[in-house]
C-alpha cells in the first residue's frame, strides 16, 4: 500500500506531539497526585495530633485517676463522638486488642480494614482508599505510651474531582493541539510533498523516454537544486540518445543498403546466368547441327530463323538488364511536367496498333482527360510495356481494354489495362514484379518474354509517385488479367475535347 510522504510527515509530527503531550501530562498529573497525597497526609497527621492531645487532656482532667486502658474502655464512646464533633470527621477508637471502644459512625469490618488497623496497633500509620473515601489508621497515645488506635474516614472526592478535571483538560487540550498540529503540518509538508512528487514524475517521465523541457521545481533550496539537476540530466540524456539514434539509423540504413545490394547482385548474377543460358544453348545447338549437316537447306533455314529469334531475345534481355540496373543504382532526374494521360494512352495504343492487328486482337479504349505531373517518356515506357504484355499473353481473337478515370474526391488518376488472356495464378501474384520471374517458362520463350518488363514498369511507376497492382480476376468469368495504375491527380482546368470511348481497333 502506497502512503504519501506528506501523510507520513504529518503522522510523524502528530505522533511526536502526542508523545510530548502524554509525557508532559503524565508528569503534571503525577505531580498533582503526589501533592494531593502529601496534603491529605499532612491534614490527617495534624488531626491525629489534635485527637491525641484531646485524649490526653481528657485523661488528666478526670477527677479519679484510672489506668489508661480502663479510661479508654469507659470513655471511648464519649471521646469518639466529641472528637468527631470537633474535627468534623467520622472517628472510631480501638484498644490495643483491636476492640472498638467508641465510634461516631458504624465502621465496616473487612480484611483490608483489619489489616490497616493492625499497622496502627503496631505504632505505625497506614491508610487505604476505597472509592471516594480514605480510611486512615494511626496510633492513639496515652500518658505513658500507645493505648490504642485511631480510625478516621476522610472524603477525597474533591481531590478526585480536581484530578479528573485536570485530566480532562489535558485530554482535550492534547487532542486540540495534535489535531491543529496535524492539519498545519499536513499543509506545511504538502509544499514539500508536491515538489517531491513533481521530481518523481519527472524522473519517471525521463525513464519512459519523455524528456522534460524545464525544471520541474523552482525553489531556492535543495529541492530546487535537485529539480535543476534533473532538468540538466534530462537534456543531456535526450541529446545523447538523439545522437545515438541518428548514428544507429545511419548505420542501419548503410547495412540495409549493403545487404540489399549484395542480395540484388547475387540474384541478378544467378538470374542473368540462367536466362542467358537458354538462348545461348539453343544457338550453340544449331551451330553444332550446321557443322554436322552443312548441305541441309531446311536445317539452314530453321537455324537462321531460330538463331535470329534467340539473338533478338538476347539483345532485348541485355538492354532491359542494363536499364533495370541503371534504375536501381542511380536516381535519374526525371523531367517532370503536366501530362494529359488520356492523350498519352491514345498515342501509346496507336503505336501498338500494328502488333495488335498482327495477332488478330481487338483493342477497346475508354479514355477521359486527366492531368498528372510526371515524366512523359517514363509514362510512355510504362504503357508500351503493359500493352506489349497484353498482346504477348493474350489468346487468339482476344480483347485488350484500356481505360482511365478521374477520382476527384480521392485526388487520383486511375488507369486499367485488361487483356483476355489466361489469369495469373494466385500463388504467382506477389512474384510477377520480381526480375526474371515468368509464370510460364515455355510460353515466355515462345513469345520472347524475359521476365524483366513488369519489374521495370513497377520501378518506373514508383519513381513517378504512383502504384501498380494486379487486380483480382472477374469472379463471374474467372478470365483475363487487369493491371491498375494510380497516380496523383493535378488540379487544373482540363480540355474535355478528348473523349475516346467504346472504340475498337
């Protein structure tokens, strides 16, 4: 259980005050008690002397001289009454045998009374207190020595009432003093506790990484100096950690770049070696066959045709590898400008018209004006590569659909290029943008695919601030492939004279 420091200080102060009040009140009350006891003893001792004096005086004034014991037996009742009237105290007289010879009241008889009386018969003074009455026994002196004992009952109620009033006064005074001291101490220590709490919160904040911007306590004492020290410590730790994090980030970036370059280098070497090996193997095989059958005209035609295809494929592959490597190693300065992509798409489709007709395909355009800020040549390269793939991997008599739209609220220009070819399997969707990856190796060799086109397209798109995704196939027909490109839209007035929709080529 957590207890605040100001409560601890206040409780300690209250406990100290309680101890002080208890000790002082105990000493004062003890002094009062001793003073009352001494006063009672003096009063009763004086009364005893007066009683003894009156008894001796009565003995000497008797006409007939008697023995003291006989005198006490005959005159005890009268003497007790007379002494009680003169002193105003209940008095009883006893002889040396402990027998009562006279009393002004009816004294109680019990073991404690008898024990007290026995002390008096031995020439000693004894007394005991019961309730509000003090029972006092003293020797009764005759002309020649002790002749009995005197028993006095003395009321001590006034002393007890006075003691009780003093005790109550100390009790209430102590409670009042302790309560006021606790409240004042709590308020006084609250200032220190608040300062200490602020220092604690500042230390906890620094521990959690939230550094303070000023001293948590502004005081002209040790707590103020401690607050200033915590502030300087926080500032120093923050600066050191910031510097350390900066160096760590630089180091991490350097490591990541080195690892990425190393991985890319290994991957390029492996992929290039593998991809180059296939056309070279084919060329080598035809060269060997020509050396063996030099006079075969049919072999010569096949060899010339296939070697030409493989050479063209190698040339295209080398060109794309060099282009891809340049993009990955250097950050080219694009000549960005406002480009109306509807017109640029129409231009790209026009350039690919001959190849579309060669493969007996149908091209549908649904274009609208939209302006983006990008490099025109990079965009043309993107569109040509995607259209080329749509032609290569389509089916005979298939469709290529090119469309775009402006999403004004989302501030986006969206382009979709669809071909009715075989859908890309689900497991290959995440890999198609990797260099040298092809879904179907045999078909790629037939169409001259290198697996580099989509990798180049992705990098070109990202450098223009856009994104490219492969959309899921149509659930109703489960056919075709659609690539979607999204670029930031430029806000400006657009000439809407360009409208190309539902057009087949």
